[in-house]
């Protein structure tokens, strides 16, 4: 049994050769090897949160939050005389029952994780009660871990609180997902809880605050502080509570139906707020119209913070973004984060308005938000943008799979809830939803989503509720579809071959995924091309191996299997360069063009090179850029045809990645006639173009490159760091080491360090000074310890170090004198560095 092999364990009689039969009951997972055997059920609700009122102030020096809380609850159904609240790493001062204006102390026990309270009596489901809790939150003293998507789980973050880093603002912000908000206020920290809230924050008067809901009051306290009170009258889950405090400038966009739309940025980036976030009002309009449910909250704000532990977080009414989204007009020339903005906004419906009832059902949040990215791209950029987005999501999912095996979307067995935040939940789930839209048709699909949202408003959802809503609208039984895609794991791997005999075109399909039990049922559109004529057919794949045939008067020139590119899986075809050339020219969907590019990039034939030349005029900038990189300019005929196109792209292309690729390619010719192009590129606004021009000068005239670098301002150098590292690595002089040392020391997170580590190691290998080698390896080891990424070094860099040691030792064997001695010392240094990380 494969690690992620899932099977039906209830409500199934047989899995026949015709495939799985439609089932009314939900299939469930067997426990994959190595995964905890605990069934991850939706948390039992004993008490329900009703309202949470917080009054908080901060000790910047100690990194503490001093909190007062009034939390109102009621029993879910059964009478109860006790309450358990999640409260991580706090000092609990007071727990009392509120009786009007008086309080009555209650007995409690606390184990640093949960607060167990004995109530004054047994309450029934018709009785509410309110507790008062006074506490101190100490997030920096908490020992926690995060996930691949969320790298830390302290809940409350003090950024540069003592102001010692002059290049970083002083900020406080929160991150609640998955269950981290209980670090800064006691609550029932589960996604199936919903509560209204009111948060009062006392902060230094110079700072701006943001939280959920509306800003109801601001009070100047006369001591340099101000108390802001934010109120949220619509219920939402505790993990969606948020606070952000700092020197933010607020850009007020045009309201949508009277609801404020605001962007909170650092002052430096405030002038670019509209360029960064400006499509938000249209996104809100588009999603509201498409879903048939207007944006449900009182406002929508987006705030950008430093040192964020994830990409972004969809806190209700107030999305929090990491600093990568905060860009100047120059940075935006080379790309924006529009997909992230669309993703987090779609969460305001799927995740906030209706919330996954457990982390096992995270698909109801993240699959939908990723789907939201896809349809926004379709609305904003047309079919080409939508198809690109779908292709990228499928590729992201497939990269983490092998032979068609992956976990289920609805995942009731896992070792840690953080494990569910993966490409299955995000990427695979989004294209499964898109395929379902294709199956039902847009109208029925979106009417079904509308019903799901309206039926479960301010509550929680799971895939079966979605299924029932879609069935109620469409009248179709979707049990088999949901069983196949939500409750089984994996995907089909199809081996497809074509033939033509006796007036019939044939298609042979065999499912070869590593799952001997599951046979996927797949409706597939096939287009058959004869000259300029196209015939479309629809097949139903429902067996492990099938043959299809079609009457054709002549052998088709090309068969486009899965013409709409809907299959969530892999298709293996024995195509030739002629097939790829035909599909590129005659069936030019985005996927067909990219797949043709991939094949041509690795095919050394003249036909492949001719196809790459044609791609220089492709409508997609990334395709143009990649085709440029794959061109073989050592072929005189190809070079002669390509040079005029490359010069035109280098000078005029709207896609800065394509311009940069053309500049780099021209530099590789070694022809100094292109030096003026590189010199002009140094003065371009695009960092991509500047970086490519620096790289070009490194190849054509290193002295001119050094002079050009010396004239660049610090901001530009920061943005072309990789290009500078390549420049320094091409001629690894000792005096260049300080650039790597300083960049690595400045990296405040692993994501900031990784772009430095690779080039630094390459520089160290090329440099011939053992002292430089030893210093560099010490730099890298110190960074690994500081950033807590020793495990990454152990798994990925140890083999590299060992290979470098062996290469240096081999070179030493044929060297003499001082060169031999230096090579031996370097070999020993790399070997020693590898041994350190093996321990």
C-alpha cells in the first residue's frame, strides 16, 4: 500500500471494471502509513461563544499584552457547569462571573494551554453567561511551531519594539490561523465557533490601529496614548480576529455600496497604494455579482506589515499582507501580487462568511480562495489569463506528487493540522472546483455556490453541504464526483495513444496511476483536426483501459485530447515535434502552447528551433522569455533569424522578463556590438532589465560592469541583488566577499536568506583563497543557526559541500606548490562544514 493510498471503507459493494459507482454516503480514508491514527473529527461544541469584548494595552519593552476580557457564552445544547478556554502561555490574574456591575470569582485550573473554569451553576442552552478575565499574554516566551504556509504560531508579534533597527518600523500585528489567537486572548480557539467582538486598543498616540469591523471611538488619554475601539457586529471565528498597530498611512479608495475600502501602508509606499491595491473595488463588484451574494461585511481594509510569517491572512474585514506586496511603481513594472489580493478577498465569502467547520475541511476555505484567483484572472485578463492560472495551479499540485498519489482533499487523518496547508488543499482543490464548474455549467455552478453561502451564512461548512447545494440547484447526483475528488486522494495518470485504420481514428486510453483500486470517471472532450477542419467528440472514460474510435475519411493531422484542459491529472502522449508544432499553430490554448514550448526547449532538432523562433511572437511574455532562453544561437541560421527579433524585444517588449531574457541572450553571443544596449539598460526603470544589463556587461566588458555598479543607488542594488551576486561570482575576487556577508547578515528570515545562500556557496567554490572559504562557511553556519534552518542545510547543503570537497581534492591531486596547498585546505573546509551539519 502506497503512503497516500486511500480506499472506500463504507457504503460500497464493489469497484467494478466500469469504475466506482455513484454513492450516496461519504467515503472515508484509511489511515496512510506514518500518519496518526486519531480521527480528526470536528471539535465537539459544549459551550458556544456569543460575544468577546477585549481591552488591551502593550508593553513594548517586555513584549507583553495586558488584557481584560468580557466573554459571553451559552451551552450548545446540554446543560453544563464548566467551561474550557484555550489560553496559551499566559499569566491569569482574575477569572470571575459578571453579575450586572459586580463580579464573583470562580474556581479554575490552568495548565499553560487551557483554562478550566468551574461555573457558579449549571447553565441551560437558553441561558447566557459572561465571564471577566484579566491576564498577561507573553507571546515571545511561548514555544510553538508553524507550518509550510504559516512559519510561526506565536499569535501576537512585536516588530522592532525598541526601535533599534533604523531600517524597520515599529509594529504590532497578530496572526490567528490556525489556533494562535488564543495566545493573546482566552477563547474557544476552534474554527466552528462564531462570535461578535469589540476590541479596545491603548497605543502610543502616534500610531494607527486596525481591527475587525468598524472604528467606533478614539479617545485621547492625555498621557501620550490613545484608545481606539473597533466593533464587529457580525459573528466570525476566533482565528479571524486581528489587530495591527504601527505608523501606517491610510489610502481611502472609492467605497463599494457605502462600505469603506481602505489600504494601510508604510509612508514610503503610500503614494503607490492605488497601483498596488487599486483593482480591489472591481474585485468586490465582480465576486459579489458572480456569487449572487454581496460582499457581506461592513468594510474591507488591507494592511501591509513587516516580518510576516506567511503570505497573507484573510482576517474578517481586514486582510493582513506580508511586505512582499508593498511595492513602488518601479517594482510593479516587474510584477504585482494581484493573485494574492484576489485570493484573500475571496476568503471574505469562503472562509469568513462560511467557515470550514474543521481543519480537516480546510478545502472549503483554501480551495475556494485559490479558485477565486483563477476566475478573477479570467475576468481581468480574459481566457488567456484564466487558462494560465489554471495551468499554474495544476503544475503546482503535480510537482508534489508521484505516480498519481496524493492525500485526499477532505483529510480526516493527519499528524498535525498544519499539514493540511499544502498544494492539495490550495492548488488541486481549486482546479477540481473549476472542473466541476465545467461539468455543471457556469449558471448552475454559481447558483449552487450562492445557495451554499446563503444556507450557511455566518456558520460553518463542509464538502457535503456544498454537494447538497449544487444538487438542489442542478438536479444532478454529484455523490460520485465528490467521492472521487474530495474523499479519495490522488489523480489519474492517462497513457494515451492514437491510430488510424480502415477509415477510423482510434484513441487508446489506459489509467496507469499507482492505485490499483480506484478507477477515475472522466468526461473528456477530444478535438480531431484534418487540415483546417475540426471535429469535436466527448468521451466518457470509466475503465482502466479503453478504446474509442471515430469515422474519419482521412487520418487526422492532430488529435487534441482533453481539448478544454479540464482533467485534474497527467496525460502521457507519444507526440513528435511535428505534433507540437501543429498544436501550437492550430490549437493554441495556453496549455498547448506551454507544452509545445517545454518539448521544443529540450529537443535539439531544427524543427524545434524553428518552433522556438515562432514563439518569440507569442502573446504571453513568459512564453516569449522562455523561448528566448532555449534558442540555440550557436546555429548560424537560427542566430541570423533570431537576432532582429531579440533586439526588438530587448528594446520594446512590454514584458520586462522578456526584455531581460533578450538582453541576456544577446550578451551570450560575446558580440561587443551589443554593449550600447547593455549600457542603456543600466538606466532603465525596470529592475529586471537593469539586472540583465549588469549580467551582460559582466560577459562583454567586466570593467564597464564594475563602473556601472558603482553608480547605482542603494535601492537599485537591493533590487538586483541576484544579478550582482552573479557578477561577483563570475570573477570571484576576495574583496567581493563582504557583499555576501552583509546580505546574509541582513536577512531577517529564511525566505530572505535563501536567495543569498546559493550564490554565496558558488562564489566560495570558485574563489581560490582558503581564508575566504573558511570565513564564508562560518557565515553560512551562523545564518543557519540564527534562522533555525540547520535541518535545511543538513538535507540540501551537505551533499553540495561533500561534492565541492571532492572536486577541490581532485583538483589538488594534479596541482603543485601553493595552489595545491590552497586546494587541499579548501577541500578540508568544505568537508568539515558538511560534518558539522551531519551531527
